C-alpha cells in the first residue's frame, strides 16, 4: 500500500502518521506540502492531527482552502481512500467530504487522554480487522471535537451504517451527538475520526488498538 500524509502549517501529528504507516507497510510514506497542487500515485491519503493555521477562524477552515485539497477531493472522487484524524477530520467537514461540523468541546476545555471506543462498523476498508462491538482505547487531544449534525443527517449516518466509532461507556470527552467519534462518507472510502489510532500501534507507546485500522487498509488496498 502506497500512502501520502499532507503537511499543513502547524500540523504536529504528520510524523506520527508516517511512522505508523512505514512501520506497518514497509514502504516510504510521501510527505506532501499543503501548497502542492498534485499528489503522488498513492492508495491512501492521510490528513493528520495538529493545529493547521493555528486553528484561526475555525479549526480546519483555512486548511480546507489549501491547494492540495483539490487533489485530495479528486482522489476521493475516484474512490481513493482518505483518512482524516483529529484536525484532519475537521478539514474533511470543512471541505464537505464529510457531513456535519466539529464544534468546541461541551465543557469548553481541551481534552488529552485515552478514551474508550466501540467499533460500530466492520465492513469498510478501514475496519475489517475489527469485530463489531469491539471495545478499544485510542487517545484524544482536541479542543473542538464535539461532532454536530442535524437530526436528519444523524439518522442517515446511522441508518446507512456510516458511524464507525462511538465513545463507549459514557466516555464521551466532548459532547459529540450520539457519542459519534468517527464517520464515513457515502462511498465509504473517506473516514474522519477525532481519536488518534496512529498513536496506538506500538506497545512501547502504550497500546496497539489502532494497529488494526492500518492493517485493515493494507489488506484492502494492497
């Protein structure tokens, strides 16, 4: 599987994503600057966590206007896989590759800790190595992770099986609607989630619950 990680000004998880991908795939990950107009030929594009443009205006709003996002949209339109983690999820909603919006956390405080998640969907390229209902733990680190969409959109996401991860056991750190932590687009080739799977692929870093997400992609896209 060939992959690329987009680097925005003030991205701070781009290297984390690249290290995880390279460790699991054995291939060099392309680091693509946000003002590049083209993508290399890859199977997966990752929009990493961080604070693109210092989170000015709205988180992800300025990054959504970066030149490379036209190529990312084209990649997604052709069926290519796109993974948006934390700030990357915010960018995906700002570009309308995913519905809804990420608002300020309900308690208006930045949260940084491991959270419990439940896997809701196991048929996509991102989750085939998980079991439905499986409980996992990923870390979160965000101030604007409160997922919001109108009731009709939420009903559609649930009805179409596009809610991938939910915060489990009352461990919702931000007030997200219906405990939603990650969602798919209609084609099921774009995933956005607030927790960080790339930070839990190495046992030396505290856990391996995120490893199956990347292994799922490798199996599906290789």
